[in-house]
C-alpha cells in the first residue's frame, strides 16, 4: 500500500474520533446554552452593562429589559427594537421611545419621535460607524448560533476539517505553498472567532 494512502487512512481514522468528540462538545454546549432555554425562539441574555433582557417566544415579539443591579426599575420594559451604545439601551415599543442608562437604570421616555431624536443628538447617542439594531427574533447570539448549526452540519464540518488536515500535512511535507491554502486553513477558526467577538461585544459603534 502506498505511503500516502496509509497516511490518509490514518487521518480518516483520527477524524472519526474527532467527529465523536465534536458531537459530544456540541451537545454539552447546547445543554448549557441559555439562548435556547425556552425553545428555539425564547432566550435570556445579559446586556453589555450586566443587566438582563429576555423573550419568552410568544407573540407579539417583545423583549423585556430588567435591571439586575438597581431597584429603581420596578417593572421590566418591553422593547420591539433596540441597540446598545455608550452604556445605554436605546429602543422603542411601537408607541414609546426609551433611553435606558444601564448603570443607574434611569429611564427617559418619549412619545414624540422628534423629541427622542433631538435628545439622542444632544447626548451624542447616535452611533457614527455601525448601528447594530436588534429585535426579539434577531439578537446578538452569533457564536451560540454557530455552535447550534455546527451540531446539525457536523458531517460537512468534518469534511472541511479533513480537508484542513490534508492541506496541513501537505504543507508540513514541503509541498507547493499557495495563499489559498492558508486562507482555507484559517477560514473555519476565523468564522468562530468573529462570531464570538460579535456576541461578546454587541454594542454599536
């Protein structure tokens, strides 16, 4: 049997063990993932300021902000859309606009959109680069979604990992180097790193 074929068979055997470990890891992460605690659409997440937002998965879609570190906010505030900026949660419920300061849970309410926008301009609460607007059905759980999808697409992910190993072995054995090989090797880790960063820092810029 050729040496290259023996190496390839050994790689396949190791990748089978990696697949089992991958499925086990994904299962453990899914069991500990709060995003899907109440169903595929229900979630509970921490805000950048350490407070809490949650959605129970029912209609109409409304996420509720509650202050975890202050007693001034007696009732959760329902939001249909919002964004995080400069330690504030800024959003609306369809009829009222809210500016919530996370540190003190101080809430400013506006029934006039003109007054609301004027307040944001005065306090410089309008993002300059990227306004990351969220909705109850579209939040910042990018890494959790990647893990969730990895569980269902693990055969495809396994094939990509096998291709990574084959390319890496070829590079280590001195085969012709090419930029596309390095790009291919870095693609999967880069996607997960970007997802983790976007989830870890959901603020607008």
